[in-house]
């Protein structure tokens, strides 16, 4: 028996097993006469938690993602069953945790999720775990990371956290089938740029095009991940406290952006008649100083969160991210509203040099029939241009562990607005989820 099989046998025999299975299909409806399935995936999660006593706990998490689109490119692949429904196996939270080796101290080592921040779904101070944008309808998805985490709470109103992450992992992007982001220019676009350059030198249009056709164009990508040296690791800490009716925290983290910073380089050689385009992509090193506060006043939940990111490089510029919001329950309705100045997941496709970063996020929910039916109207508004991203949801729960979803996403906005790149991505979505 292999070590992995032995470990699974111990976990299954001595632990509770939990998890969920979710399957969802997206039907692209922006152009009705060419409606098509844009996203169809099944995700299964398994969590094993053995009984190890009061002083030690552990967890082993596994995740499987099944893509419903066959990955076939030739008749010769029809005998390869793995290409008909490709499966990706991922390691979820997998750690060992020591409780109270010193009173009030918890030490966790392994692959884990460490969440900071008080806001709902969008947290500027939450910079330990790489975002998982692979599901276009989930804004706050995160992948667990290998790290050492210490939480020391000697008093109920005081807590100290320290953590270190030795290996950097970037954000996981949405599949190209759902949104095909063009990172590199085409040869045609670069050649047209040459034509305009030659016209600027005084050539007429016909001559400029003739000369441009003589050039050889090379397109390259210089992509670099952060090094795995000790000095390049991510590390930081946070202090938590409670004062009067306020929960407060202050944090500092030394790490990297999860999305790369891109710098284009164009070299034109008139002697050899070549144009070399290189897109240099790297993850900017930064120090993030943050703080958050949360309270409840008259049944209204209030929160605010802010960070200042100071970059080692001159590109990108240092930036401030802020989010504040409230939630309230009244007569069976639940209202959640937030204002964000910063990056919003569905607006990351903006190509402007200064993308819009001011949004209002809101949702109104109502549960009916003994909480078996959930109705939600929600979305985001780009404050500067008024573009919209609407995400309605109807969820029926015929049993305690089963959810049936009818949802979707609708984008509207003029050219240059935050959601304009997704204007053709309107979709209706159908999903089912089972928890155990």
C-alpha cells in the first residue's frame, strides 16, 4: 500500500468526511441567433478531518474540476477518454494545527486559507491567498497557499497574527473560452503601427504600406515569476482588538501583486528591416499597510477597510484601496451595499491606462417558504461612466443539502466604461449543488 493510500485509509476510517459537488452551465445569450454554451464545469470538494485530540487537529482537502468540453483536435484522439471530459485535481486546505502549546497560541503549518478584512467579498487587506477567477460568477474565490501561520490571543480583546509564505502563486484567471483576453498584439496591428510611423516621417500612405510590408515582425513574451529565495517570500502580521462597540485591526504585509504588470518594448531596426515586440511581464513587489473596522449600530452592520500599497518599482504607482459598506435585515429582506475604490474582479478586462476603480456594489435578498426559496437582485455600478454588471439569482432548496440555481449576468455600458469589454458576455446560468 502506498503512503497516499495509507493516509486516505486512516482519514476515512477515523474522521468525518465533508464536501460538496457543484455543476453549472452558462448559456451565452448576448446574440440570440448565435447563443452557445460558454462555461460548463462540475466541481467536487472533499475534506477529511481526523480526530487527533484536543491539542492537535488536521485537514486534508481535495478538489476535482471536470470540464464538460472535450479537448479533441484530431480523430486519433478519440480513443483517449481523458480528453472527452478533462479532469483537474487540486489540493485544497491541507494542514496540521497545534492548539495551545502556549495558552492562547495556535500554530498552523501547511496549505491553508488565511482571511483578513471585514468587508463582504472584496477585501483590500486580504493578500495571503491568490485569487481564483476561474469561475466568472464568484468574486471572492481564493486558492489555499503553503504557509506558516501563528495566532496568539492571550486576551479575548487582543490578538496577534504572524505568517510567512515561502512560494509565490499567481491568480488563476478565467478560461479563455469565457473571455479571450488578448495579451499580445497581432502582427497586423504592429504592421499598421509601422505604416502610421512612416506616414509621420513624411511618406505617403501607399509608400508607407509598401515599406512596412518589407519588415519582418517578431512577437515575444518575457514572463517572470518571483524567485523562490528566502528574501523573496511573503510575510506579514496583524493586530486585532475590540474597543467599545468596534472590532479593529491593523496589518502590514510584504508580498507581490497577484496579477502581472506588463511593460511593452518595441525595437525597430531599419538596417535589417525588423520590428521586435517584447511584452515584459512581472509581479511587482509591494508593501501593503492596511486597517479595518466593523461595528453594529441599531441592527445595522457597518464596516470599512483600507490599504496603501507601496511598490518597490516606479511602475505601477503606489495606490490606495478603500471599501466601506453596511447590511441590514428588515421585514424579511436583507440589504447589503458597499462602495469600492479599487480593483473589482469583473472589471479587470479594462485596457485603459487609468482604469475605472470606483464602484457601488449592492444586493437585496428575500427568503420565502420557510427559507426554501431565495430571491436576490444584485450587481455593481461603475460610478464614473454608469456601466452595469447585474447578477440576479433564484435559488430553490428542495432539501437541506441541495440547491438549484437559476442565475445569470448582464453587462451594459458605453465604450470606455468599466464593463464595456464584457458587453457581449450576457448569460443565463443553471446550476445544482449538493453538500454533505
